[in-house]
C-alpha cells in the first residue's frame, strides 16, 4: 500500500494536485491511500517550504508546483 | 529590438485606423498598441526564462545555501535569493516556519520575506518596459537594500519572544529535494507558470496601459507637478499609504504610474509608491499573524514603510 500525501493549506492548486495524484495512482493501478495535510506545522516538519507538495511513503517528491498526470505517474512508480 | 513592434503599431494606428500622426487620439492609440505588445513579449519571455532557472533553485535548496552562510552574509544571501523565489501568500507560513525551525535567524528570515514580494519579476519587467533599465535597476537595488537593512534591524532588536503559534524549540532537518528534474518537466513547469501569470495579469496590464495611454495623450504636461512634484514633502508618505491596499497589482499600476511620472510626479515618489504596492501586502501580513504577535508585524511594517519613504525622499532629493 502506497501512502500518498498532499500538503497544502487549501489553495486551489493543492486541490488540483490531489486530483492529478489520485488520477495517476488509479492509472497505474496502485494500491494506494491518499491523505491531505493542511496543518502548517506538519507541513514545515516534513521539510516543505512551498505548497502544494507531494510525498510518497513519507518521502517528499515535489514542492511548489503541479505536474501533469503523466509526470506524476513517474513519481509514483 | 522593438522596432518591428513600433512599425506594426504605426501601421495599425495610422494605416488601418487612419488616425492622424499629430492628433491626440493617434498618439494615444499608437502608445497603447506599442506598449501592450512590448510588455506581453517581455513578460512571456522573461518569466519563462526565470521559471526555468527556478527549477534549479527550489526553496529547500535556497534554505540550504542560507544555512551555510555566516549571519551577515546570510542577510545578503537571503535578500538575493528572495528575488528569485516566487512569493505566494499561501506558502508564506511553511516558508517562514521552514526557515525558523531549521535555525535560520529571525532577522535573516525577514530579509528574505521583504525581498521576495518586493523585487518580483513582474514588477521588474513592467518597470523595465515602461521606465527603462535604469529605473528598474534603481528599484531593485533600493528594494534589496531595504530588505537587508530591515532584516538586520529586526535581528538586532531580538524579537524572538514575539513569535507565537508554533513550537519554537523544535528543530527540523533540512530535506533537500533532488534537483534531478528532467528537462521536459522543467519546460512544462515554466510554460505553466508563465501562462498562469499571464492569465492573472493581462486584464490589469491592458487597463493600466489603456489609462496610461489616455493620460499620455490627453493630460497636460506638468499638471501633477503642482501636487506631487519633488518639492512637496507630503507626496512620498501619501504615495506609500495609497500603495498599501493595491498589493500584488504591480502589472496594472506600473503603466499608470509611468504616465503620471511623465506628467510631473517626482521619481522618488513613484519608487515609494511602487515599493508600497509590492512590499507592503495586507494578505501577507494577515497570514503571518498566525506565527507572530501583532506587535512584531507592526514593527516589520514600520521598518519596511520607513525604508520605503526614506528611499522616496532620497531620490526626490538627488534628482531635484
């Protein structure tokens, strides 16, 4: 089971990243679980300084941008 | 470089629209067409280039660079890196905590927080396009100086006790994201970012240049010198105050201000106004309230505001 976390304080882009990440995970047929992290301290604790950001199994993969679904597939593999 | 654009503007204004070269309408329309095209070419080209560069400098990389510097160099670096890092109010808190909790001093963090919104690429491109490179450079240099000095003062005042809303004793590790992004992704990011910005600013740019063109063509020369010339002491503080609520609208305001400067508003006043628009942003202050007491915000506001006014007075005095 892959744990996909989306970090962001509720900006429009965070929602888009969430949708893109979920679409990518589905397309890959992954066994996954999504989590939204909007608590600022938790975001900072993960070492993230620009939202939206994405972590897979606790490892931060990107911050401050929303890649395409195709690019996200690469990150989630 | 913009000769073909001028030829196109001439052709459209005098040829297609049939306006007379010496008429006010002809001047205003020509000015509008030329400036709009020029500004959009500059915005698209420069934002794209800056975004590509940014993919090599994510915030965690910026933090790592600052962490390695001594305190004074830290201020210089923080302000410089603030220029190339885009500032988004929604990222202000993670950014702030990310600096403080990895052990970057409060003053150094403020140097970054002042420079990042004040010296942004949209403002610089607009200044370059409407006023020329000298004014754009003057603006960037003054903004940089204000960021470094405001951070140094806040650091000296030892205001760490005015932070609140988070665990200050906690230290987090600096996790640097790999910069191993494929080029296709860098280009995608830059394209998206450029389009995002253009989508956001285009109506303001059009309105700003439109009203600017009208002022350029119809308002008599030196009309404003009487009210906002270099000899009017109140012009600078007034311009700073008026600029505060106009945050993040540099794209629409710079063409307007350029037209006003032409009609007699002194240069220092113009610079102060621009800096207040970009550097004193109410949403930013409101969101920062979550991690600091109001008193610290007021001190921050006061120091940056004073720096902006000082810059305004200084240039009005020098250029008089």
